[in-house]
């Protein structure tokens, strides 16, 4: 253990020498975030590729027995309006240079968001685009306690991928949804039994709390995952001006230790129980609260703090842990005195996510400085950047990052006189997306530096790190650009309303010039796209018209071919019948014969004559067949005599030529039937 402690002291000394971080607590926090890996910790805080500084720290310089300082130019102190508010960095920072800049441009890696569902759980994973699929599985293995060998990651748009597949090669959007299958792991019985409870945990409950003494009702909304102990301390309250976080003690002026509740179900006996499991009515449950009757009430101080209600030593047994308010007991109770007062932190130290932390920040800021303040963006810094930088060019705004520090003497003046000034509030609301963070606690500051490094690069984090406590609050003005984001200005707390407005307006002038160029480029691009769309539409209409015309021609040709085929079949059939009749005719008799001969001349519609001899005893049917064999079927033509006019085709086909008086000769003519 002694050796391990000695190694960490050496690592800590090397880390401070290379980064110039004098604050030991901050240095230890950053080393612990990197598991005391010196190289990883230095790479996390120092610019490596695209920043203004490019320092290379070799393994020998870091771990060698005789540590040598890395040569670099002296750090340039940030600009200050007065000598009393700013001081140059100490000489220890010469090991690794620090360079704050008004214009910081650094290429940042593209981050991908994955929402991974596994049975009743949902895990949010954020990785770089250059990572492999296996890295997501390693994160899920830690979160879900599922071995990678039994894990199947599904939902890829390109089908199944291997663990070594690089995410960049899949061309994924920024937000993705996946799910995990574990065929070899059977669902536990508790999974199905807790499904109803899990659904209740995700529901929102409405508590209608009646303050009997003030005769006033409060409507409070909160998730079912909130515990009973947390319920009276941190709730979302709907008031006329929006959602704020309030303590019930702030609403009713009843200290938590003196609150007496009615209306909780009998099952809600444990304060650590979640509201979903407590048995309260959904979606609305009615409660009432009043001040508990106690002789100790007469001993309460006449003046209570806005955030922490102080009590005398005699009441110390029933007072809640001071850490609930973000205040150390030693700070609250000065040598047994009950008159000390300290404000609750604007931001809790161990908030689960950025949105909850910012909700708490907004509520506490309103409590301290009033409701007239900039509208702070509730969400992650990445979401605020998306809102400000990545919409339509006309809708883009500047991003204002407000960094608060309660340990600075300038904080109260800056917040109350600058941030809450009507002109500043109106100007920020109209032209900026304002995102805030409290760096009073070292853990919150380290978390902010990690967030800034992830979204803006290490140079921005290094710039924030260079400012001393008495230079806070800070207002960073960030402008989005095509390839990277640029910090236009860093406004310190020692300023005036007029100077703050002038610097905001100066940033807006730079942004407006860039925005006009972006709008022009966007309009030109949309115009080109519109022309292309119109050309494509006209081309498609032309293709459609050509297609319809071609189809009509093809239908017409097909119909002609069909009719021709029908006609050909009919002609073939007629020709076959004609040939059959021609072969079936009896031979023409000679002129000199024993039997009577009838010589017939038949005039066709074309003016030609058909001449043939027939025996007088020949049936009329044979005459009809002869005419049909010449192409004039008796179904379509009628055979007429000249004078007197008779229709021979109406006579009995079985009668002879003699009976039809067509002897010894006769001239006939063919006429088409109507």
C-alpha cells in the first residue's frame, strides 16, 4: 500500500508539472477519471492535434527517473479589464503551455448516440464514429452484466455486422436504435413480475398538496421512480411562468423536520420506497401538509435563510443531513451557533444527468435572483449546440455558455445586475441559446471540462481551466462554423451592463456576417436543388408522356395484328372451303352428249363472266357450289336472272336446272346480299 501511495504521488506531481494545474483536488479528480493513467489524463486536458498549442510529451519525460520539463513558450494570461481581477499563471505552468484564445477552432470527432434496448432496460451509449462495434458491446457488458459471447446486437440498417466493424464504414445517422438478444440466457421470473412496476416507474404522478395553514394547493408532477424521501425536496412545480424546482419547505416555509403529512397510503411506511411502489393513486393523489406542533417551534430563529433553515443545537437530533442542501455541517454550524446561513448550491454535485442538473440550476437561480433572467436551455450541451448551430441558416443562433462559481465575490453582482438586467435578458433570449453550468464543486467542474473536451475539443477546456476563481462568472460566446465551432469571446465577471451589451453586440455582428453568407449559400443551394427538382419533374413527365405514347402505339399495333390474324384465319377458312367445294364439283360435260346440256353465263360484281356447262338434271346446289368455289359463297351473294328478275338462291337447292328453267342456256349475275 505504501508503494502504491508513493507511485500515485509521483504521478500526481508529474501530471501537475505537465498541465500546470495547481489545484490538487482538480488534478486528482482528472487522474481518477482516467484510472490514474498519466498519459491518458494528459491527453484529455492538453490539445493534441488541431489546437493552437501542439506539445508532445514523451513516455521518457513522463515516467523517467529524472523528470525533465517539456519546453514550451510561456503562457499568455487571459485579457482582463482590471489588474486586480486577473493574474498571470504561476511559473509551474511552464512545463506545458496554456494559451486561452478569443478565437479557438478545433476539429472535433463526430459522436454517435445509440439507444440500446434489452428486455425491460434501455441503455444510452455515446461513442466516436471511429470506434468499432465491439466497443459498444464492452460498454453494454458493464451496464447489462451480459457476457459479450452471449450477446447479439441487432438493429443495424446494413444487417448483421462483426465486432471489428468500424462505425464510420456503416454511414450511420447521429441517433440510432439497437436491441440486444441473448438466446442463451432465459428471462428471469422477476422480469415478468416486475413489468407492471417498471411501467409505473416510467409514469408521471400528480400530487395535489394542500397547505392547510395557508389554505393553498400546490400541483406537483414527478416520475414514479422518485422516492418518498426525495418527494418533498425536489419536485417539478407547474406555475404560471413555467416549470421550476422547488422545495416544499420553500413553498410553505415549513422546515422539513416540522412537516406533518396526511394522505400517504399505509404501504408507504419506508421513505426509501419509490412512489410507484408506495400505493398512491394514479394519475392524481391528494395529500395535505401542515406544521407539526412542538414546543421547539418557539425556539426557532426569527429569520430563516432562503435555502437552508437553521435550528438550535437542541433540535439537532431531528435535523436532516446537511449534505442534502449541498452544505457542510461545519459551515452550517459554527461552534454551536445557529445564526450562520449559507445558500444551497445552484447545481447538485452528483446529478444523474445534465437535464436534471440544469432544472435544479434554473430553479435555484430563480429563487436567488428572481424570475427575470435568461431562459436557460434544459438539456445537454450537445443538444444546445444542435439547437443553436444545425438548423436552417435563418434560424441559427449564437451559443452563450454561462459558468457560475459561488466562491467568486463577483457572482452575486454579475447575476443580479447583469444577467437579470431587462436589456441583457431580452437580447440573450432573442439572439442566443443560453446554456449554464455551476463549477463551484470540483466534481462539477471536472465534468464540465470533460463535456467541453468531448464537444469542442481540449483547447476550450484548457481555456476554462486557466481562469481563476475570482475571475468567474464567465460567459463564453460560441459560434458554429462549417467545420468546427469557434469561441468568439470570453466575458469575465468584472464587467458592466453596458460593456456586456457591447461585447454581446460585437459577437452578434461577427455572427450576422457569417449568417448572411450561410443564408446566401443555403438559398443558392436550395435554388439549385429546386431547379434540379423542376428539371427532374419535367424529365419524368416527358418520360411518362413518351411511355404512354409508346404504350398506345404498341396497343394499336397489337390490335392491328390481332385483326389481321383474325382476317387471315377467316380468309384461310374461306379458301379452304372454296378448295373443298372446287374439288367436290362434278366434271363439266362435253357439248356433244346424250343428256340435255345447260350453258350458263354468270356475271360477277367486278364485270367478269363465269361460263360453264351443266347437265340439265344437275341440282341447283351444284350451281351454288360452283359460284362459291369462285369466291362468291351463296351466304354472302344472291344469284339473279336478268329477265324476268328472279332470285335463284331462294329456290330449293335440291331442284334441277330444268325445274328452275335454266335450260338450255341462261345469263345470270351475282349481287351481294344486303
